[in-house]
C-alpha cells in the first residue's frame, strides 16, 4: 500500500522555505519524543513547549511553501509525503536525542543560530517570511535562553554531567557548519532581499556560543571539518527512521482525512 | 541512591497590567533561574501572564491557623472602619 | 486528568486523635469550610488525601505514556500539535497535583519513589495499550470524559489545595474531550476502514473505562469516610451511571455501537449496562494488565536516566550559592 511521494517544484523560494520548514518540523519531532520521558516533569513541560513552537513554525512555513508553489500541495502533503531524499533539513536537527546533554547541545547550536537568523529575517522583503520571522524570533530567543542555562548547569555541574556535555559538543560540532552554507538559488534570494546571508551571522553566533560554553567550563572543538548534505537531501541514516514513524499513518492509509 | 530533593518554589503571576501578582501554584527547580523558566513553561502556556515572581517556599512565613482568633477576630468588631457604618442622607448622593 | 477510587484498607488511627479537635474539624467540613495545609486535621484525613492526590498525580504522569505513544505518529500536523499539547497538559496536571499532595507533608520525591517502587497505585486505565490512531480519539472522548465526571465534584473537595488544583485542571482540560470526540467524528465520517478502526477502539476501551470509576458501591470499603470528609461527593456507581447516560447518545451520534448487547434504557431514561468484569479490574490493579510492566519500566527509565541531570542542577546550584556567599564576604 505504498503511497507515491508528491513532486515539489522546487523554485528557489519554495526550496528556501521548505528547508526552514523541515528544520523546524524535524527538530520539533525530535523534541516531542521526550514527552513523558524527561529528567523531571518541569523539563517535560519545557521541551514540549519548544517542540510546539517549532511544529507551529513548520506549519506556517509549509503552508507558505505550498502557496508559493501554487500546486495541489499543503502542509500535510509536504510533511508526510516526501521521502528522505526530498527532505531539506539540516543534518544537525535530525541527530537522535541521545541523552539530555545531546538534546540540549543540539538545541543550543540550533537556537543560537535561529535566534539571530529570525531576527535578521524580520527585515526580509518577503512580507510573509518577515511575519513568520517576527513570531519565530521571540520563540527562538527563549529556546536559546533555556538551552544556554542548561548547558551552563550541565557543564559546571558534576563530573558526569560535564563529561556528557563535552561529549555532546564533540559529537555534534561537525553539523554546525551547514547552518551557514548558501547555494546559488539562495544567493539569488539574498541578492533580492528575500533572504539574509547566514554567513553574516556566524561571528555573532560563535561569540555568543563561546560565552555560554566558556561559562559552562566546556570547550568548543578546534576541528573545523563540517558535514554537509541535508539541504540537498543527502541525510544521515537517522532521518529515514524518523520519517517512517512520522509518516506511517499517511503512508498506510493513503488519501484519507484524519 | 535516594533521590535528592529539588527545592520547592511558589509561583505568582500578574495576569494583566494593573493587577497584583497572584499565587498560582508551585514547582520544583534547582535555582532561581530555573524556577523562573519552569514557571513560564508551566503556568503561562495559555497566555495567563505578563509578569512572574518565584519565591522559595521555605522563604514564606505563614500565620498559625491556631492563632486565628487572636490574629483576625479583633478586626471584626471595628465596624466603624467600613463606609456602611455611617449614615448619609440619600439626597447627598454617592459619596 | 484522571482519578480513580482505589480504596485500600487503612488503619483506623482516628481514635488516637483529640476527640474535641476532631469534632471541630468535622463541624468545619459540614459548614463547607475549606481545610488549608497548616490547619489541624485528623491523621487519617491527611493520609487519605495524600494517597488519593498522589495516586491522581501518578495517573496523570503514567497517563502520558499511552497517548505519548502516538505523538510521533499523529496523522496530520494539526493533530500532532494538539496531541502533544494535550499530553503536556497531563504532565502539568500531575505537577499541580504533586504540589497539592506536598502541602500535606510528603515530598514529590517520596511520592514518586513510592510509585516507582510499586507501592502506590495509578489509574487502571493506563495499563491498556494504544494500538491505533482511533485509540487516541477514544481516550480523549471516553477516558477524559470519565475523568471529567470524577473531577468536577473534586473542585469542591474540602481540602483547599486539592480543590484549587482541580479547578485549574478542569479549566485546562476542557479541550481534551472535544479533541478526542473530534477525532472520532472524523473517523466515523471517513472510510469504512476508519469507521471500523473507531468501532474497534470503542470495543476495547468501553469496559476498562467503566472500571475507571472504581469498584461498585457495595464493595467499596472507605467511601463513607471520604464522603463524610467531603473529599468524595458522589459514589462510584452514581458517577459511572452519569457517565454512561452522557456517553450513549454521543456514541449514537457517531454511529458506533456500545459493546454491551444487554444494555437497555430504563423507564427513567437511564442506560443500564451489563455486569462489569471485576476480575479483570482486580488483575489490572494487581499489576497484571497488558501494559503494567511497560508503564512502570518507562517511568523508571525516565527517572534513572534523568538522575545525573537532576544531580548536575543541584551541584551547580550549590556551587553558585557558594560563589555568591564568597562574593558577599569580600
């Protein structure tokens, strides 16, 4: 009963919006996996809030991508009927939750970027993206605050938490470079004032991150080899499993209303 | 290993500008920063607040219910503190 | 938000209390006064409430698991967000309830440890598996529906912190049952396969949901005391009947059949259900339901896996406290 994947006409703008939508959905999905299993009830609440913010961002972005594409697609088709090679998210966000340190380091890396990114995107010449940015910026700012406070506590907590936090940083560092990469299609959007150049955020991202990591008595790796591929659908092995779960209902029961 | 107890906090929220902070509930957190974050995540999910206070529960000194008589009953007889104690003719209007 | 009457025998230590104080206490209850944490209360009242509120809290937290089982598989993004928000609410409700229980003198850690050690109970309903998406609709519709029947009277419970927690819970919970019913309605208006899925879920959940109200009044050991203390305002059977009467028309609207061929409507309009299989209820409470072991294992794992995080937060707080006092001393 396999269902065919939808086809998406990936014009530069559609692709650009899909990439951000996929980031938000996949990270939101990952965080939602914690619900019921967090280290304390207060964190079940916090991680669920972040997941809900991200799923909300994803829905707005998918709807906009579908509108720009102007075909028969909608938020659910875009989320549930594209396979792993059609997904455009960063490799970082699809990395498994691992332990609490890994989840929070992933969040720190991403939210540190998203906070700056959405703030800059509030000035986008695209009114819809600017509006989504205005909402997402406030959410991301809180996600960053939450993750930073935790990393400081894990880094400067016990020997074990320090070790785990450092291991998480070392594990995930190579996935951070992709956030700042730009391809030709995006370059056109940047030149047109629709998108912002993420490379311009890198210095501030690194400085803010260094402050948090320093306060946490942790270290950022010197290694600057960065993994790429998520933006063009070359993912880690983890994403396929996530999608098989995420999409199981739509794939098993094609074309129904839920 | 026995679970270490995480401190308990009382949460107060100002729901609208102009209103006082009101006690809404409690939570557990290791320190003030985490308590404030948790209060936001637990008690303002439906737009309930504009401002949050968190106070360690241990910092609250409460009156003893056994002393209720001594503490609060003496005020009950001071009816002259209330406007209804005084008679003003209706013609004078609202005062 | 779920509560269940899980009456267990308790020692009658009321005899040890000062009789005059006890009479005064009862007079306050009779006058519909609220009892507050620092007020004098009979030890048995404290014990009964601690047990009931903490069981209620455990139920909320364990109750996150069967529904949480579908968060990652919800069929649309709208459903996913709603389900996650709902399960998160259950967590919040557990949290409010632990806090209410803590006002009686137990710490959350003690209460949680008792549950993880298998010494405290939680609602039997969460020991059943969620097999299809229709189970999520059915839980919202029936399990939350039953919970609401139980909880609305608890908003007037004699113990202030419990009553206040329940008011907050009932307010937040108002979307849960609607969310569930909407899922069922969508299924019942959908394909034959979807309707069958809805009926199958109702078939599996109906009887366990009726058991949620607790043992029949005739077998309930301590309802009397709870009623006298105004912790409980309706009997198990009264609430169960109220639930059935409210639910049957809802099922009819969906076009689903209640899996009770012997059910009849009496002259007063009440729907009379057949005999409930109390053996199954006892087995589930005794730990032999289909998911008891999985639920406990999941909670223990979350607790154990999170220990180092809680320790780190505590260690950091201690260090920060030391640094602040060192700074103050300079």
